[in-house]
C-alpha cells in the first residue's frame, strides 16, 4: 500500500457493506448482536446479545467475522455508533438494526477501521434518512461516507496508542467497580454498634420530622429546580426558571441536611440528604422534606438512603392501584423501622463509607479525564493535527 494518506469512500475501501438480517432458523444458542451491543469507544458487549432458539445451521453469509465493523443504523441516541469486532468468542450474527462493514484487510489493519468509524458518529448521523421517529442509515449512504486511509504502519501505531489508553481506562473502571463492591459490603456498618451487633430498631418518626417550607412562585424571580435521583444517588440540578414559567403557585424549599424524597415511584429509592450545594433549591409538593433529630448524623443518613434495606421498607408501604402512580406519603416513610446506632457510631460508619466513596469518585474522574483525552488524541491522529513520528513507526 502507498505511504500516502488516501482519500476514498468507505464502500471503495471495504469488501462489503450490508444491513444485518438474523436468519429465522439457526442453531440454538447462536448470538444475535443488536444496537445495545455496540458501545462507546469502539467496544462490543457480547453479554447484551440475544440468543436464538431454533434448529438449523447459521448460513455462512450471515456469520460475522473478526474485523467486521458494526454500525447502529436505526433509532435515535445510538444512531451512528460504531465498533469493530476484535475477537469473536463464538459464532454470531447481527440483526437488521445493524449495518455490517467488512473492511478490506489489505487497506486496514485490525482495529483501525473501528476507531476511524467510531469517531465519525456525528458524520454518520448526518446521513440519516426518514422521519424524526424512524431515522435510519442505509447501507448505500454508509458506503458513500468519505474517509481518509493512512498507510498501514500509521494505522498500526494509532491502534497501539489508543489500545494502551483503553487498557488504562478499563483498569481504572474495574478498580472503581471493585471499590463500589466494597462500599456495598461495608454498608452493613451503618446498622452496627461498636460491639459489632445490630443496633436496636427505631422508627424514622423518632429521629426525624416532616418540615416543609413553601415559597410562592413570583414573576421576575429566578428559582433553581432540583430533582431526586433513584437509589439514594442524590440530587440533580434541573436548571433555573422564572416564577412565571411554572404552573405551580408555590414550591417546597430544600435546606442543607434535610431529608427529601419523591413520593411518586418511591419503591425506586428516590430519597437523599440535601447537600450544601443544593441549599435553597426548590421542588414541587411531590418532594416532602424532613428535619433530622440531633442524635442523627446527616452523613450517616445519606448512606442509609443508598441501602436496599431502606428501599424495601419504602416499597412495602406505597399505596395506589397503578404501579407507576403509586405513592409513599410522609407518614408512611416515618413508620419505617431501622437499626439506629448512637451518633458516635454513626459518625464512624459514615467516615469509613465517605472515604471509599471519595476514592471511587477520584478514580472515576481520572477515567473520565482519560476518556476525553483519548477522544482528542484519536481525532488529532486521524485528521493529522497530531503526528506519529516515523521513528516510532519503525520501532
């Protein structure tokens, strides 16, 4: 191959480009890859594939190969997402929501086509046809995508560099996941006394009380709206709004160290302790607030809000006939009984869990920063604003 960067189209540089079509009759257990399998950063998650259950062999023309690039070609959100098959643990095919690109191995080293196409998601999105609700990429439009193909040694080095970064991201993610497992295991400390036994149960009504402060919505006044995440994961900033832009005449004010919950879908654990950064935010009457007693450490309660034990108690008390409309009222939350150690024991448990949580945050932030650097580096290498030195290529 030439030592020049060649401008061509994806169709010209590939053996075939076709939409997937999982055969109706195939061996039991054959994997059928779908849109969920095509992940960000040029990766494929085989665990998300479905399996067939009939009894005829998979036709050769339907079989995927190592080196094939899968492109999500229908729907929204993941449309244009691409990933290359670097290894194939077992026979597999793809469904009709996937476009299968089989690059010419004389033009591409393994791994490069997937990197190049995964960086072109927005370009692929621009090729979509159809209505807003039925957007898709045809095999023909994918084939017409203009690409620049570097010399094979350059491709090989690009793949090596990005693979090294991806390995670091995977390692960091695995470390964070492991620490989160430690956190989940350590949550049992929340209920224990210094002697190691479970504390005596008390109702939440003994350690916190309903206290709701309402504020009128006034035209010309700016308010900041908060939402409560599921599974005790905290609050989300839902942006500013003018008092004239809501149908509510008044809303609840959130104060630091209060407990706030969402009455609707309460079995999903939408409950947390308000951090200082959300003091003064507002929420609708669907979000009652509670003041903690002096013998309850707010950081301890924050971790309690993340425990399945509390969510199960909340779920057992919701009322209503339609599942998604069932609510948990404040008095029902206050009737929940949980083991509640002394304040000193609460502080010790919270300190231990805070340390784990902080470390998880540091590692995930490092992984996120590395992911952003990866994207910038890959784009620079592909558009030649970053150069790979010839001495590196010869090494």
